[in-house]
C-alpha cells in the first residue's frame, strides 16, 4: 500500500521505516525540514496518494493533532481515511471522527505501544473504527505489529483504540511504581547489599518478570543505583484520563491513582501538605517541628 505519514519524530520515523521494510510506500511529511520527509507540505503528500487515500497522523496529542486533523479534513476527499496514532484522548477521537464524517472521510484511532523498540520488535496496536475501514488498512497494521498472532486488536468503534491504550498506560503507571517502591525498600535495608543484582535476578522464573523489568535492569546496568537520574517523574496525561474515566464509571482504581499521585509528589520541592501536618502536630501536641530551609533532624516529641 501507499500511505501518508505525518510526524517523523523518533517513533514516526521508525514506523515509516518498518512499513517500508514490509514493502509499503510511505509518503512522509514533518513540519521540520530537518526530518526525513519526502514531501514539503500536507498538500503535496495528499497529491502523491491515490484514492482512497490513507494518512497516518503521528503528532503530539492536543492542539498539534487538532490542527493536523482539521487541515486534512479540508484537503482529503470522501472515502479517504485518517488514522490518529498519537496519544489523543478518546473523546477527542469521537469529535474528530464526527467532523471528518461530514465530508465523507473515514476515521480510525490507533493506540500504539512499543516506543523506540518498535522498529525491530514491532508495535502493539489497539484500534478503534468501523470494521470495513479497519479491514481496508489491515495490511498496514500487519506490517507494524509484532510477528505472530498477538500485538493487534480491533477494540471497538472510534475511541476504543485510544481508550484501551489509556487503560494500558494506566496499568503501566502502577507496575512502574511498584518496581520503584520495591527497589527503594531493598536499597534502604542493610540486609541487601546489592539491590541491582536482586532486580536482575528477577528476570527469569519469577511471576513479576516483564519487559518493564528488563528495561529497569538495562537502566541499572547503565547507571548503577540510578545516581545520575533526578527523582522527578513527568506524566503525559493518560494516567489522569484513566482516573477520570474510572470516576465516570464508578470503578475503583487505587493502585493507578496512587501511582499518578506519586509522580505529582516527585515534582514538589516543598510539600505544603506536610507543613500543615507538622504545624498541626505542634499545635495539638506540642511536637517539635523543623526549621524551613534546614535539613537538621527533628527531635521526637
């Protein structure tokens, strides 16, 4: 197949290369002239594609995706297909699909997992859209997914792809937090002189082995004790959306919620909430408090 791909960053460029290796022709566009693009504009990309055109959007969620989909809706024709492979919120997919449908343009949302390893290992794909549209571009999905029977699912109608990817990423938050907490506990104990070696031993035979564990072992091998990394964890939004969906459906998600809040805590230079706790302990019990700006231990009282 011939496909247009907008967004040639690390992931988009690797996806384009994997498609080409599978025999597909990729017309690539990125707004940066330094990217490995094959055309200089979206209009040029559309002109190079035959109807029904297929365009995969691989740009950051939010306004970049909104603007790109809006531009495509203005230049594509009825029967053409837009695939949003970024990390859009599922409700935004539904709005984009409705706007595209007014022009007869079909829409698919594709949650993509695999990161920088996807070029060689393949990408896990969670897809939302109507069955006929998904079937039309199935050769593209087959080229991108891992070899074998797994790694691809048609999860449901438009929105289901990014909804399931959102849940996937929420689960990822919880797993990563659990690994981090277990590692920190071993580091704090005098009984375990080499927590890095213990973590590495878990790669075989244990029930908690996983690709994330393999990546942690890789990180520890490159930076023993993780001494070069700041204790600051960002989030890209999927964890927040997962918790919002849980509230909407009254589904308890204590682990994922705690993992997200732990990331928030990592960004605090000063915890106002902890100051409140210390002040209240002093008020009701006369307990000692530490001075602001001092690392001196607070006496127990």
